[in-house]
C-alpha cells in the first residue's frame, strides 16, 4: 500500500532532522516550534509509555517534566477537540511550575490550561474543569471534588502523577488512580519520580496503587543518557567534634545507658545490640500500642501468625513479655519517650549548632513544668545538672560546630576557585537554615547574599514562608539577586532551581529518596559538586550508610523489574465523548445559582460513597481466602450469626441513614441562627487574638502583614476583615485593631 504524501513528507523531515548535525528539536502539532531540544533517551522513553501505564524513574535533572509535555502533546493530537489531561503534583509551588511549563512548551490556548486550588470556590472549579483541556492541581483538591460528584474523570485521557513515590497508604494519589481506572474507558497513567522506594515491597506497593504496566528506569550510565549529563563529584567532608561537645555527648550517652537498662533488664530489648536509634523505641511503642489494640487475638492461633507479621519485634512479641512479667505499660511508653528525647538531644548536639541543643533542653524543661513524666526523668537527673553547669562555662558560651567552619570554607573555595555564586545548602531544621543564612552573610559581606528557603506555616503560631514568598525567593535566585540558599526539605522535591553548581548537605539523610533528590539539584547544566558534611562518631555516619544501602537496593529492583508483579490485561476502549454524565449538561449559570442545592446533593453523594466502600470491603473480605482460613480455624463472625448479606446490610444502612437524616433536621433547625465564617475571616480573627497585646490591641498594619503570610492580601483581606468587624469579632479604631471574641 502506498504511503500518503503527508506521511512521506513527515518521514523525509525526520530523516533530515536525524542526519543533521545541528541542534534538533521536538516538533509536533501541539508543541511550540523549536522550543524543546531533542534528547534520544526521552524519545525512547516516550515510545514505551504511549500506550501503557508507566512508572518512569529518572535521576533529578534529566527532564521528567519534558517527557510529560511530550506525552501530553501526543494525547492532545490523538483526541483533538476532546479529552482532558490531568497533572497532579504534591505541592502548590510544583503545581505552579507545571502550569508555567505547559504554557511555555505547548501550542495551546492558555485559557485551556487551568490551575485548580482549594482557594477557588467549588462552583468555579466545576466550571474550570469543564472548560479546560489541561487541569493542574494538588491531588487533595481533585479528590475532594470527585468524592462529591462535582466532576468525573471519565473523559481524562491522561493522568500524570508527579513525585509518584508519595502514592502510599491513604495519600490522595491512591484514591485518584483507582477512581480513574474505574471511570475512564481509555485510561493512561504516567508516574514520574527520581526514587520510587527503598526496597521491593515499597516499589511493589507503588506499582499496585498506580496500576503500573511498564517500568522505565534510566541512570547516568545508560548509553542514551551519558552524552546529555554532566558529572557530579561527591565529597565526604568529615569533621572531628571538639572535646567539649564530646564531653557533653558522653554524659548524655551515660544517661541513655542508664534508661536503657529498664528495657534490657526486662528483656524488652537485647543487651547485645550495638546500636539503638530513635526508630528502635518508636517501633517498640508502636508494637505495644498495636498489641493492646488487638488484645486477646494474640492468643488465637488462627490470628497469631498474621498479627506477628505486623510487629517489629516478634521474637517474642512485646505483649507476651509484658503479660508474663506483669509490667507497667505506662512506664514502658514513658521510658521510650525519655530515650527518644535523649537520642534527639545527642543528635542535635553532635550534628547541629549548639543553639538547637539548648533550645531543645528548654523545651524539656517546659514539659517538666507541665508535669510530663518522661521529661522530668531527664531534667531531675544529676547528668542534666552536670550538662547545664558545663554549658554555663566560658568555653561553651560561643561554641561553634566544626561543620559550620567547614561549610564556610567550602563556600569560599566555590567563590574563589570555581567562580561559582550559585550554591544550595540543605539542612534538616528551619532554625539551622536561619543560622546558616546569618553566618554566611556575616562572613561574606558585600560578596554574596544568602537567603533561607523554608516551607509554609503549619500552624498559626509557626512563621513559615507563603507560596508567594517562596516563588519570590526562587525568582531572585534565578535572577542573581541571591547567591546562596539555605534550604530545608521544601527544596528537595521537584522545584526548578536553576544553575546550581554546588550542593552542600549540612547533614546526611537516612532516606534514599531525599538523598537522591538533594544530590540531583546540581550537575544539570554543567559539572557539579556535592559536599556531604559528616561529624565523625555521630549519627551522621550511620545515616549516610543507610541511605546508600537503600539506594543500592532500590536500583537492584529497578534494574530487574521482572521480579515485580505488574498490572496485566488492563482493558481499554475508545472513549465516546457524546455521553452525558452527572451535571455536565447543566449551564454555568445554573451551577452558580443553585449552589445550596448542590451542596446538599454533594453531602448525600459523599455519604453514599462511604457506605458503598464499607459494603464493598465487607463483601470482598467474605469472599477472600483469609475469611475461609479464619472460619476453618473456628472463628465465628457476627455476619454468620445474623445472616448478614450484602443486600441486607445495604437495606439496614439505608434505614439508618433515614433515621440520622431526621435527627439532623432537628439539629439544623436548632442551629439555624448560627453564623458561619469563611476560613480567611477565621484566620484574621485568630491572628488578632494570637498577636494582640494584653489589652487585645494590635496595629492594623501588623495584622495585614501577618495575614499576607497566610496568603490573605489585597482585596481579599479587606473583604474578610470587614466581615469579621461587622460580626463584632474584632473592631478597628483608627490605626489599631481590637480583638473582641473568639470564633467557636
């Protein structure tokens, strides 16, 4: 059969492109011309993931986003005027970054590329989803909307899960992948990550949750990757701790050994064990909590084996020792907490600035004042009094950790020898990021400018950086207004931090995911250097070893993916876009007008989903091998006694719902006059309450600044501020604001 002239022209153009020695680009109908440089390994990956749910594992910096863009262009071309693309990312800065990439590379009207956030009203999100071809969002927003029936995933022709290693447990990715496969007739998943998990079990769980059919794993050593990457030199910078730190550390170690005897004397832990971490005591406490929760089932032979598999210590299980020796459970939990606190204090002392260590001791003192027994056990010890006396000595007043001196020398060498003014310093703690920022600026005045880069506030009392502030800092870094970023984990994942030629780990991390992501921040555009600061004879050493072992284990699984059980025989068929489902035929006017009735309908859908899930789980369990195994062992189930079937359970739940509905109507009638506030207004009231003086007064400008940190600014601030004043929660008087009452 003769090829069409169109195909022939395309083939000739490809041949010319391949034969040309000039810079090549990916060019397609929905790609902007000559904007994405051609890379052979990306083309190879694209071929493999066009028709199968694929997990793409690429080192940071090799262009996972570009692969997503190329696949999006292919799907847009296939479905032309129909079909939606869903891009999911775990953080708002990452979501904003994907929006920027789509607008930069895709030949598509920007109005068809939309960003959904929880700050957009549900009604507007419904309209936006309906009118867009590409939707970019954090997964929780989409999950909440899908659960409430605001829109369906049935017409989504491609779903991209960025930072896919998060797909574990109850994370929203897990729900959305299941919902997508269930609703869409022609589903396609692209899962992107630099590190899917530390071992076989973790990687298998991810593949199960995302219905992965195909794994594509590339390293810097692959032939089609080599020519596109730059070498990263890794330097282990080991420092010896000064005698005064070692002296205090030994005192903490002696106290820890004293507390450890509580566990070894009762055979809760082995006395022959060489190394104990915080995780040891966390796991012991988890085992005890789990054992108490399931109680007598541990004596049931049918259940024992399965329950033992859930324990970290099962030879013998903790609960058996507790029962045999009649141990006090509360004392075990309390001593676990004391040991964790001591190990954390020792870690801070040996690996961080002395300020963090002193700050933690102050927190222990505060807990003691609040009658916390585990903290009091430490504070009342002779060891603690000796530590306090040593800290008051002159030689400890200005104690500087040797890592800081080494860090400053590395920065100086980067500036003078390598002429590099783009450096990224990673640290685990926000306080340390602030200290390093200050010390770098003091050491190199008028030469370089350092700025800390931290995450958003987690509570109203914790001052973090808003998304707006994070983006401002990254732009300043990109535009050479900032030379050094001292960053916490917020800079590890996905963010496009350009032209960083040197990375400094202030401490190693035990997680292979975080280790890989940190290291991948350099070597993107030129050879890079990665420095890892390690305090000798501290937890830094095992942390580094553990991360390397986990990375090696992960690579061994991915190199031979055939040992994984991947999804097979996933049925796909052409999507019929003429079908109407749910409210898709309702006009935008009706959506905005009838939001009250919609909210009522959403509550019903949410309740029905929960009921269906419970019924489905019970029904699935009743047909499982585990159910038959328990029955054969003589276990009696309530469903057997009452003859409970799926239909009977459904009918009983419907009756219960009607009764609950009638009860709620009465409650709603009684609460009809209760006034509800938007969460932004609530936040303004809480800010006024928290930061006002003893007379309840705070300056209006100060309140505005605090509100900006919560992303409440401009017109939005005045709307919700005036609402709070109108309802008499706060009062404005000239340039001040008075807090009147809390919102309950």
